[in-house]
């Protein structure tokens, strides 16, 4: 007797399909609608919000093949939403980012550009890049804000040398200021030894509070230090604010570059322009003879940018002085402004300034 497949079986199967570029499945994103299963015949709708045809085709084909492999399934019919209703889906929303007044976005009056710094995994020095890039932009004359969006492991307070709690004016939070940079981090709002074990809805609310309830004032650029990987906080940020663009930080090893591709894909799936790839820990300059040594493989970031068709922003060195400066609360750009490490960050900052016009 053939196994009878039911609606719950189909939903469970579709929960195994991840939305491209994210660590969430298409069911939790709200794409799957109107699931029906009877006598081996399965039908459901995919309520896309993205207009990217390749993404729609990829998800549709993957979903169809997955359900067709289920025991007892004879045929599968997949339909889209009724005309004009694609925007009601709960998946990553399409749209042109970096524009004020975009429907459904949190407006940040006075903030000219918003740049998200991301990575496909942890351990690539993304926060170090965000901090020193912000300092280099400020040195170049830009007014800069820095948002630490890592709810689970906020590191910006330590790296910027600030442990105080922010003040409040009315219902708004005053950003902390250090090294000429306005800052906000969830690390300012909870005890240092307290862990955060929140799930999606609470993470969503916390990230939105850091954006909406802070008096950022006039800024040429707000740099957002994204959490590592791809997940709920990333989805909230890409949907909540009109991002000017995204930077992806990687290291030269092949395994890191695989994750960098995921970071690029995450931005592309939600139509955020890719400002480029930054290769961190790219090389080591001997402090005694000045000779450059490629600790890992070389040129991986540039090869990845060429393969993915996105800009290559630059290389940053691997140096204990950069880590020590962050641990002591002063970015290397400010601690040693004449160093080779600082010069590398300034080159990257200048490339970014050119691309976003600040």
C-alpha cells in the first residue's frame, strides 16, 4: 500500500529548503502558501516578494524536486501569488535601497548613507574592519556613526574603549561618542557578563530599536557592523533601513571565500548594492625588515570579486598591533596614524568614499 502524504509532510519537507543567501527556510520566510495534499497530488503557492527571476526559478525548482522525491507523491503543482500581491510575502523584500522615504523603511533623518559591513562567517575580523574603517572615514573629514548590530556578541564597546551607558532624551537614546565617532551597541544596554538567548522576534525588535530610537543626528555615513553569518538580524537590517550598499569581509583562504560568496548572495537576494569585497588578514609585514609575507594563500579576495562580478575594495594586513589596539580600546588608525596598517585602512576608506560619494 502506497504511503499517503499529507499537508504536514509537505510543509516539513519545504522547511528543509533555505532561502538563497540566508540561514532561514522558505516556510519561516512566509513564502509557502495554500498547501494541499490529497491522493498523491500536491499543490502549493510560492508568494515571492523578490523580482529576481533567477532566485524565483531556483527556489521553485528546488521545492518541486524536493516534494517530488517524497514517498507517495505522484505530481506537484506550484503556483505564484495572484497578480499584484507579491509584495505581501514575508520573504526578503525587493526594492531600491539607499533612497530616503522608501515605503516600509525606518527613516534616519540627517543620515546621508548607510553601509553594512558583513561576512559569511565569524573570525574574519569584520568588527576590526568596521571600527578602523569608521575612524579612517572620520579622519578624511566625514561625520560618521557606527552601529554594532551583533546582539549576541557585541564587541564595539571594547574596541572603541567605551563602557558607560548612553543617556536618554525623551524617548530617544543618545549615541556614545569616542574617537569622533557616534556609536550605539546593544553592549551598552546590558551587563557585560549577561548572555542573550533571544529568538527571532526579540532580535528583530532589538535591532529596530537600535536604529529607530537613537538620535543619530547629521551623518555622512552610518557604518553598520553586522553579526557574522546570515540570519534574523541580517534580515531585519536589510528590510528595515534603506542601505546604500554592503561590504563583505573575507580572508584569503578558500573556505573563507566560500562564506564570502554567501555574504554577497545575501545582499544580492534583497537587492542591496554590493560595494565590494575586502580581504582582511591578507599579508604580514615584518616589523624588522619590512618584507611582506603571505601567511595564507594570496589573491583570493580579488579572484572572488572577479568571479562574483563585484568590486574589490582592497587588502588589509594581518598584524598583532591591530588586534592589540582593538583590545585596548583605540583603533590602530588613531593609535598609530603613521603606520603601514593605518595606511592600508585609509586606502580602503578612500575607495569606499568614492563609491558612496561622501
